[in-house]
C-alpha cells in the first residue's frame, strides 16, 4: 500500500511503525475470509482491509477521527484471525492498537459511551472492585429487561455465584513436589481471580506436581490488556510496568525459567511488552519479560504429564483467538488433552471468534451475541461431555449460552494427574 506521510510525521515512532505496517498490505483481501465481523455484517469497512484504509486516511491526514471511522474500528474484535490468514505478514494488531490510542486521544465520544468506558477501565482490572460490581449486578438482575442494551448485557454477564477469594492468589512461593525442574512465576490476573478461582488453583497444583516451583510475585496484577485495547495507553502501561518490575525482581533474585499465563488474552499482551515499551525506560526489562512469558500449554508440553482420563471422555476444545492467532499456539492444548486420554473434538469453525474479546461483549452486545450463538451451535453439534478452553473470557461467553460444562484445559489435566474433578463437572 502506498503511503504519503510527511517526514515530520515519520519522526514519531508510532507513526513510523504504522507506516511500515500499512506499506506491507497488498490489498489482497484474504483477511476478509476469516474476519468475523465481515462475515456477519458484510461491510467492507468491517473487514481488516477496510479498517486499514480508514486508519491510513485518519493517521496520514492527522485528522480528528470521524464517527464512521470510530464505529468500524470499535467493531473490530482484535481476534487477529486476519494475521493468521495474511500472506504479507501485515501486523494488524499493532496498527489497530495504535488507531485506538489515537481515537482515545483525539475523539470525544457521546457522554454515555465515555462514562461506560471509564467505568469499565476503573473496575475490570481490579479484583476487589470487580467483585463489588458483580455483587451489584447480581442484585440488579430483576431490572435487566428495562435497562439499556449495554447496561443490560453487563448485568446479565454477572454469574449467579462468585467464588470466595483464593489464598493461592496472594504473593508467595509454592515449592515443587519432588525434584525441582523449573522455577516459574504465575500471573494470577485480575478478573479471573474474581470469576473463577479454580483455574489458578488447578494450575498451581499441576505445575507443582510436575516439578515446578511456582512464585506468585508481589506487586504483579492486571496485564493491562483490557485498557490497552480501549486505547487507554497511560493506564495500561502503568499496570503493565508494575508487572515488569515485580517479575524482574524475581528474575534478578532466584531467577525464573518462565512466566506462566493461563489466560491467553493476557498472554498475547505480555508477550508484546517489548513492543509496548520499546521507546520507554523499561524497554530492556520489558523485552526480558516478553521473552519469558509462556502460555501454560507451552510449559506443560515440556513436562512429562502422567495419568489417564476416564474412558471415552469427549472434550470439545475451543481454541481462543488470542491463543491460536495472537500467540500462534494451535496444537499444544489438544496434544496435552489427547496424551492424557481424552477424546478431543473440534467445532466446524475453530478459527472463528466466540464474541467475548475482552470488553467487546459488553460494548458491542448485538454482534457479540451473534458470534456466541454461532460458536455454541458448532460446539454442541459435536456432542461433547465437556468443553475445554484456555481463556476466562471465552469460558464465560460460551458458558452463558450452553448447559454443557466448560472448564479450563488445566482443570482437566490437573484432574487426571491426581487433582480433584472440576467442580463444574460435578
């Protein structure tokens, strides 16, 4: 793609990076074949190629974003299926994240949208605030039918029950059982600690059982992904920087072999810390952390897991977009489940998004629901006894549309290697 940025514009590292990405696009349109919003809406501007044109025009002319551009950029899920499909290696993720930051800084949204986004940014990344908000949503459910669509969707999102806080999520060190093979830090996250404490608990048991010393580092918390994808760069970098400092203290102390992440949406962001902080003082440390960051499946695939699943246990595996497209991890979770004795099934459209996408199901409820319904239909069609996934957002989204139990992959692996049966399956 031809671009016409001025030399003065290219002096800005963000614009320089955007120019590199734009120039790599050859207009082929392969991305439209796997773009969920294009498939549902049929609008070229709701495809990666269409959004790239809008972003190019906005950045090149250094103009105030218009309503049309904002609407179509907001509709992007950041599922990154386009990056898997693209034959030219267009790094769409960096481009759309830059566009969101530019929009956040230069566009005045309607009052309701500004309030909604501010509330989400101040609640979701903080476990205690999030728990309190979920309690309020539970009490408000009888009034949901008369609420505006976006508020109604947030209220309906709240689970019927919230687990009590897990003591395992507090800063501490869990020794390996038997000989220590690895020393790893576990990212405990933010919303996941409020919604489903079983995931971190199972992860710690599983890692310890297979020779890992597990550290929950003091000062680590939200990865910054939720606010990063809302364009709130200052807030996302502040929370990400806390993680970098907390984990580097462990690296410089007793050392780390990996930073284990069991929420793939977070993993995609942490692995991008090197890019996010490339022009900041923490650049070198951020790159160290990005290199150490591993999805839980990447760590487990190197360990010798023992155990066997109940005979003929049928598991439908949902591949989270952030894992298969963002991190290009496609086979590890399925291999682990198969090696553990499970019969692994996949839906007919494994590359398509479930519609969760961070805060997307809260801010774009209509599109999100269509994607969820399609995903649930294809998962139920393979007639599984349980659904496995590697991302809490996907689990909540899919779980709200089906009666089939949905668990994290680590919960199944923990179960068949000596841990308890997942509560959701009992």
